[in-house]
């Protein structure tokens, strides 16, 4: 074993010959591994980052799980109220992994200004609303405060504010139909205090955040009645499990829906990211492996005489093959080092400065390219690349067993 390590070390340093024809091939192989690892890290970081960012945005506006009355399951507006006197409100203590529960209500209406009008859905929220997840999307003004008396402050999307030609501090009138008399709608005057931008046109063109007490009064509900509840989880990965647990805990008159079910088209789309990432990783491993196979074959060809001498001295075929595999493992490790250095460096720069942006943000619901990667993924990727490349090299190293010692010693 010591002899094998010694020879491997000599091979790595290239001291057997003054001029090594394998040197440029080895450099190309190392570069191929480095580029492959770089591309795999970027593919994983951008794919997972975009996936996480999109689902974070959707969840910020809807919660991870919604609890509502069965009679409201086909409507975007609150029709039948739900009492807040539930065991799970304001805190869901019977199920672990739930971060927050908030009560909301929705009602359709029309905003009318001097020049134009827009249909919208007023999303009524109260003092329990979790604004922390929303702050990132506030682009102008401030968040409304509904903790005190009933007020007229509202939050509007940038898309809707531009359409209505409204600016921060301006007031406008909104009209809400009455069920008993649609020709005489409820009129409310609101003041625009904040503008948000989610990047989702279907959300931005729809929701206006208002004090939930306006909707309760217009619907003639009691102060303890709301439209539905939004539940936020500690981990998005547990959404299906927690949805089943919540459904088993609530009353039979209530139903649940995950944000995945509500926006299934979006989540089907981002589900394709996993396939794309796997495809890129597979291609890059094949590219790196082929380059390492080429380098190994050239290395074997260049050291044919040395192989013949070792065989003449009694070395077994597997012992000689291990010499070259040790050398290959070292070269792969060098490629991994540079690939990780460049890849993680690029990810850090993009995460900190957001230099790369989408040419058409509307298609991806975000302006810049988000990145996300964890330590375990990095470790598994590097170990996987090393093992798979070495396994690919087992076949070409078999050629050593076919080398005749006498002919090899005479080989020039």
C-alpha cells in the first residue's frame, strides 16, 4: 500500500518524464470538473431559490392553509361568515408546526376616480394580520394600522394605483353592492397610505387591503364573524401533513385548502424546476466523467512502461489500477475545489448584490434571479460527483489488466 501511495504521488507531480504529454489533458479534465460543479451549483441555487421565492410570495398573500365555511369554497369573496370563537384561534395549540393564524374577509367592489374605475376585491384584515411577511413587497408609503379605531387607510398594488392614477395620501371612493338592493351600493371613502408589488398580476390586479370592520359592517356581521382564517406554517414542506391534521381538528362545517391547491397551475410550473435541475446535474456529471476518462486513458498510455515494470516486479492488476484511481480522485478533488470556489462565490455575490435580473420579470414573478442553497446539498453534491466519476473510471482502468509486461517495458 505504501508503494501505491508513493507512485500515485509521483504521478500527481508528473516527475516520471521531463515532458508530459498528459499535462494539458489533465488540466482540461480538471477544468471540466470545475465547470461542471460550477454549473450544477448555479442550477441548484437558482432553481431552488426561484422555487422558494415564488411560493413565499404566494403564501404571504394567502397563508399556507385556509380554513373557511363549506358554502364559500367556490367563491373568491366571503359569503357565509365564520365565528372567531374557535379552538384554533388565535393560537393553534393542538398541532405543532403552526406559526400564526389570522382572520380575514373579502368583498367585491368597484373603485371610482375622476378619470377611470377598476373592479377589485377588498381583503379585510385586522390587528392580528401578520404584516412581517408582507413588508418585503411594500414599495411605497407605509403599512396601514388597524389596531385602533376603525380607519380608512388602505394598501393598493402598484399596478392598480397606476391604472387609477392614484398617489400616496390621496383619497378615493369605493362602491360595494348590497345583496338586498344592488342598485344602491355601499359607498366607502378610503385613503391610500401604501403601495405594494407582489409580481403576481392576478394578485396585484385584484386585492386591496382594508380594515376588516368595513366588511363586517357592510355584510351586517357581528364583530366576532369573519370570512375565513389563514394559517402560516413553520415549514412549507409540511403543508400536506399539516393540512390533514388541521382538517381533522376543525368543525365538520368547515373545510381547508392549501395554497398549492388554490394556485395549482403556479405550483405545477415550479415543480418542473426539479426535473430541469436533475437534467443539468446529469449532463454535467457525464461531461466531467468523459473528460476524466480521457485523462485517465492518456495517463495510462503515457505510463505503459511503468505499468510493465510494476507487473514484472509482481504487482497485482488491482494494485496498479488503484494507483491511477488515486491519482484520478486527486484530480477530481482539485476540480471540485475550484468549482465550489467559483460557484459558491458567484452565489454569494448574487445573493448579496442581485446583479443578475430577469429580462421579463412578469414571466417569473420576480425582478432578480434568487439563489438558495444549503450546506447539506453542497456536501451531497460533491460526494456524489466524486463517487460517480470514480465509478465511471473503473471501466477504463480495466485496460491495465490487458497490458503485457514484456511488451510494455519495450513500449516507447
